[in-house]
C-alpha cells in the first residue's frame, strides 16, 4: 500500500477523477491523473492541421484485442498515453502492452500516464497473462513497454525479463520488441532485458538535448538514454536497437540533426520521428506543427547517416507499425 501523504479529503476515487487531480486507484495507490498536476494552463493557440486528423477506426479485430486486454487484466500504452493510432493498430490486431501497472514513478511533461508511487507492487501473474493475451490476439509481433518503476531496486528489470521470457515460451514464433524504461542506466538491469529473448530493444530519447530538462523527468537524461542504448547493443549486437524523437517542442533543425548524429553514434539501428501532441492542457505546449514534407526531409537525413530505417511522419509513435520497420518503406506511409 502506498504511504498516505495526503489527507483523504484531497483524494478522489479513480472513477471520478479529472485530469490533473490527485486520486486513489483501485489498488489503493495515490497518483496524479494523466501525470501532471492541475495548474497553469499551457494550451497552444495553434490550429491543428488537416494532416493530424485521425478517423475513428474500429472493427472485429479491434473488439478482439480490447477483450483480450480486459480479460487478462493488462494495461496498454495505447490507452494510457492517449495514442491517436489506437483504432488503426487494434483494428490491425496489434497492441503495445504496458507492464508493471499503470502508475509511473516519473512525471515527464509530455506524457499522460498516471504518476505516483506503486510502493513495490507487482502482479505476479502478469507474465502468464501477457503471454496468454498475445496468444489470443495471434500476434506475430508484439511491443512490450512499461512505466518507470524507481520504487523497485532493479527498476523492474527482472519482472520485465520474466514477462518477455513467458511470452516467448508460449508464443515462440512471435517477435518481441521491448520499449523499456532507462533502468537508471544500470548495466546489469539493461542486460537482464536484453538477455530475455527480445528481438528489438528500444529506449526513447524523446527530444533534443537542450529541451530534455524541460520536457523529461529530472531522473531521466539525454546522455543516460544514449548510454542505455549503447549498453544494449554492446551486450548483444544481434538485437536491433531503436529510439524515438518527438518534434514540435521548439527544437531547431540543427538540434534535430545533432540528435540524429548522437543516436547514430550510439549504434542505434532504427529511429522514429513523430509530431508531439499535447495530451492535456497542463502538459508541455506545442511550439509548432511539423509538416509531412519536413518529416520526409528528416527521414532522408537519417537514411543518409546510415540508419537501417527512419520511420517519420506526423502520427508516427515509437511503436507505430513496429512490425513493418524493416521493410524500408517508411512502414508504408
């Protein structure tokens, strides 16, 4: 049980909570809804362009995926992070499963995952539930991600590795991408996940160096993420490495180019680039909308540097069409 640091009168049951409010989850943990406390409204005055409009997409597969997630008590980053592509991906029979619960111990200013302290809680049945869900959804490629768990001695690395191993045991033909926390760049914890049977290791840089301290939690870091990616590649060169940048936070073209070089120098294989979308009015504001033409130009920059693939487009997210990343056609965009 989480420590009670707030009076009960200030906490709202999760079913009634609004974005930015303190709440108590069904398991009794204290958290902030959508990760950022209600405060100064930072909504942008920019008009969302036509290329960022997403049509609702549901199908029989969408219902199958949703049912599998609910039945197995799983959390998806598709829902928790308010991903605009959830309809498309679920209708295609794919999903990104979020391990170790829905409460992150960090509070990045771009992210809508709930922030709090799970106080060491883990679901011991999660490896089996995740494996069963992948089996029910008949996935050939699955992305397993997780919240940051700074409350655990190893950042949750051993639990993460157990989930990967069980998914692989039950689904030996399924390729697994691990989109991980940074584990504070502790080598043995990174190695634990790399050695678990994954095919792709991903850890997101998120933004350029200058904006990192403004956008990411203070416990994250530009160099820390690059070090994690280096550790993964050095541990097993056969495992592909991958990272992502959000654009539209105020970065310059020169800073994007420099970040690409830093990523390439860390021996990263795949880079994804997408438009930042402010999840609530309290999160970091959008500074600009990047055009599809610019995204294609950035893709060419990355390919010229030597990345195996650069997936680049306004609605691209790190896990978007992940199974198609090596087709070398911008995942069909």
